[in-house]
């Protein structure tokens, strides 16, 4: 085995994150299959949807590998950061894909509500986390900034421009 074994806390944390990533992977495959079967033209019509939906899958897989590695080696910043960045990009792409589909199928207003609720959820999570761990401010700002910027630039704007 590489390095020292992780503490039980980090092992459990990594296992939970792997399970979350597996759920997101299942959602990505389901969404991709659903769209491909029912309306493949939607993927051809919207490059942002096609790219984000297809890129989410390998990014989630990469995050799963990184997170699972953290279950049996000592926690390292490199693996933790790699797992986080691949996860946050995949998660953002998945949220954007659902929002773009809502915009395409229903309306931009409904998609905007979806996007804004996801942003509000992330900010609420961060507020609660910061109330318990004040030392995480820099980390939370970075995580939220990546997510919110990704949702605005790759989700909201393409949805607004498509209509």
C-alpha cells in the first residue's frame, strides 16, 4: 500500500463521496440515454448541452477514482484537489445540462428558476458550513466561485441565447 493508511474519518468521508459520485454518474448516463433516445436532435442543436453532458461522464469517473484512492492511502492534497476539481466541473456540467434541457423543452424562465435555486442552494450550504467552520472561508469562496461562474457562463447564458 502507498503511504500511511488514512484515518477512519477521511476513509469514511471518501467512501461517502464515492457513493455520491456514483449516483451522479448514473444520473448522467440516464440523462444522456434518455435524450439520445427521445430527442437526439437536441444534442445536435445545442453544443453546450452536448459537450457538458458528455464531458460530465469522464469527469465524474475521474473524481470517483481520485476519491476511492483516498480511501486506502493517506490523504494527500493532490488527490483531494484532483477529486474536488473533477467533481465540481462534472457537477456543474450536469446541472447546466438539466437547465439547458428545461430551457429547450419548457421555457427559459423555468430553467432560470432551476439555475438560481441551485446557486441559492450552494450559497446556503456554504453559509451553514461557514457558521460551523469559520476557517473555511477561502475554500468555500473558491468552490462557490467555480460553481456559480460555471452555471452562469455555461448554463444560464447558453440557455438565454438559445431562445
